[in-house]
């Protein structure tokens, strides 16, 4: 039998010939689960999420109140409930549009964007999302992404179809023409993106509908229209629907503005007419810079001397700190001052400068780079999306983790139509974006579990979230949210972040507990009065038979005593959560709680916000006026039985 020839051994040269560079698009094409494209259902949600986030960011940066339409069309039905179908997703906005020369790079190139290198709060961070969605559509259906963009309302729109070359991370444009076929928008400008992909459309807690509902809660200044597959076949002309007139705030409404479902669409209306506070870009804080980055900045800076370097490359480094740091970094051989030229600093001296800078006492970074949702805006959003009887919200002061400023907000809705036998629903947000997956791995959920809800009259199993008719909302605003992965589904568990989240939840919990205790007291006194009323008639007749006392007079006297001793049963809560003793209840000093009593509506918050929309429809709020402006009109109204605002 012939002996088999042995395979030649690999050599360094043969192995070197097989090595080649891997493009970032090629890597993510093989590892798309890292970007949120794990399965067909999640892929549909991720595609819509990335496009909507981009639209909201663009509108806010251009100071435009967002009008966004999300449309899903079923092109091929799924062959079975477990297999994907083919869908076309179209997202249209009224933003500023995109200039023609940037379209290919934005939609056809991974890791390309304007937000990665700046320290400023925004939804997008990495420059991956929308181009990854187009790449997924191309991989699953072979169809290119279709973009219509109109940056100038007096000129025609651009129609571009492009695909991504994943081996080179470069776009390939197949069609590039000008067209007048662009949907009418409120601004005359905007962007429309269409992607065909394999997906599965389902409703539920992690559905597209749930994402848009939560997006509307965190962004009450946005109007979002959703056309799901079962409605996409209906007449898409919204103006033809006479049952859904646009509410512009011209007249008083007696109902809360809530999500509305029509024959051809689901509409999440705008409830406030102020854009979020404009944020400012900041320089890196020394506490958030590692040694490697510090050395890199020394090499690439345009500054010649150390004083200018510390002043212009970092924030919160005053001249006194520069003097202290350079003195500590000096040695007997070399004296370093603020006037020392950077070119003379070697690696050893740079490391001494870095360590001295880390050991120095520095002020926290500025917080004008953050734009929290705000108490009134959170309440308006919760009123729109959650049907409850009690609402409260809290915004913490800014804090810092690893040199990055952040701010935590929380809101709670209780009672009403919420199920009382289930665990509380926790809705999580990061920079106004809903987080629907990996709940148990998220710092937000862990802070809910850590909070002792039993102190606030709620049931809570050991090591779990509270049980009862409760919705808990947590929002983290930061220049750099520490996500656990590239898919941005959960917030990393930093001690500083969890502490702030827990304090915000405890603030809401105290007001909730106060409300529940007072309601329970009113209920007990009502039951006690029922017992009195049940026997007062019998007692009056028995006393008349025994002593001849007038039955009517005794009955009225006993009823008067019963009402006096159980007067809390008739009480109303004023805007501070106290019992009203006369018809004039105190107006709120703060605006962080809303009660909807007896199934009635608390429309003051949204009515005041809508009136602002008529006067100044696109005015951006400032830090001082954002919380006071809307509530100013609310305070002028009298306390009614229908709705009460109070501090708690």
C-alpha cells in the first residue's frame, strides 16, 4: 500500500501570506449580534430605533419640533410563525435634511459620524447604527438602502440608492437623481430612509410599538406617527381622516392628550411645544482621561506650552492647578513650569504630570452639556402614555462618573388601570432613548430592586422589583452613557450611577407612600362612617321609645357627630398633598406630582404646554425657564375635584 504524502509544514512565510486586514464592516457583518441584529424581530426594532434616534437628534440640533412617521409594509408574509417575512421600513422626518456630499458616508460607512469625538449629550454616539441597519437589509434581502433627502425647501430632493461593500467599508451608489417626489413636511425639508429587510413583526413588551410609545414618553415635544403592517394597506393620506384633526392648542381641552389609534395609523401626539434645553460641547475632564490618551493629546495638540495645553485641551484646570501640577512633576535635573515647551517633555515627565493632575483637587465638569427631560415634561409624557391616578417625578442634581457628567431622573405612575397583581413595569431610558432588552443586566433595574419599596406601602418580594399597579421610569442623561455593549441595550453598573438612581427613586417613593397612606386613611374613615350610619337610625328610634326624645333631632345630631369624627372621608388633597379644610386649597410650590381623582382628567399640564405651542411653536427652553414656564399658567387655575397638583 502506497504511503500517503505528508502535508508540508507551515512556515512563517506561508502563514504571513494568509494574513490580511479585516475591515470593520466585515467584522460586524459576521458579528451582527453585537449591534442588536440577533434575530429577525429584534432586527426590525433596531432598524427603526436607529433611524428615529437620528431624526430626533437632527431636529433638535436644528431647533425644529420633530414630526416623524414610521411605516412598516409587509412585502412577503412569513412562511410560518417562527420564520421571518420580508418587510419595507420607511422613516420620514421634518428635519434639516442631509447635504448631498455626506449621504454616502453617513448611510454606507460604519464608524462615521459627528458625535463620537465630542462630549455633548446626544442619542447617537458611535456612527454605526443606521449604516449597520442598511448592511443588515442588504445581507438578508440583497436590496440597497433608498434615501431621499431635501436640505433646501426651494430645491428638488436627492434620490440615492446605495449598498455597502463590506470588504472595504465603503458605499456603492447605484442610483443618484434629483426628484420632486418628496412627502410634504412642516418645514419643507427633511429626510426619508427606506430599508427592505427580513424581519418578524410582533406586538409585545419589546415590540416596535412599545419602543415608539416609550420614545413618546421621553420626548413629549415630538409627534410620532406609526403605520404598522396591518394598517399600511389603508389610505395613507392622513389629511383624509376627518376623525383625527390635528390639535394645535387653539382651544381648551377637557381630556388628557393621549396616544390615539385610527383606521390607518397610530398617533403619539406632541404634548409640549418646547425643545429640550440646548447643550454645549465640553472639553475632557482630567479625571476621565487615561494615561495613554494623555500622551496622545500631548503629541497631537496645537499648543506649544504646557499652560495653553492644560487650558485648552481640558476643562476645570485653572492656572493654580497648573502651577501645582508642574511643581510636583519637576525634578532636580529638570524644572517644569507652565511656560515649558511641550516638545521638551519626554514620556517620564509626561507620566509625572499625569499622576500629579490625577492627584490634584479639581472642580466637577460643567453640566451645560446635559439636557435632562425635566419634571413637567416627564409628567406630560407619563400622562400621555400611562393611564394611572397618581404621577410623580424627580430630577437629581448632576453628578460625575470617571470624569463624565451625568444626571438621573425618575418618575412613577400608580393606580388607575394598571394591573395590581403583577410586578411593576420598569421603563429605562438613556439620553431619551428607550432600552428594551437586557433589563436584568442594567443598572437602572438593579437600582429598582435595591430600593426598599415596602417603606412606601408597596409589596416587594426579596431580591425583586415591587408588585402592584406601578410603572417606574428611570432616565440617565450623560455626555457618554456607559453601555454594556455596542448594541446599547443596558447601562453599566457604576456605583456613582446606581447611587443617584436609588436616591431619585426614593424621592418618588416618599411621595407615593404619602399618597397611599392618606388614601388608606380616607378609606378607613369612610368605612367607619358607614358603620355609624347603619346604626344611627336604630339608636334614634330606640331612644325615642325609651325616653321620648325627638327622633329627627337626635338622628341629625348623631349624624353631625359621625361626620365630624370621620371628616377625613370627605377630604380632598390639595396641591401639597394636605387635606383641604375649606374651598381654597393652596397652590403648588413645586410641580412634581399629579393626581387624577375619580377617573377625571388632569389636563392643566398639557393645556398650558399646548398654549405655549401657539405663541412660540419652536422656542427652545433655557435652564431657568424650562421648569417654570409651563407651570406658570397651571398655578393660575383653581383647585378642582377633578385634578390636583401637589408636592407630596
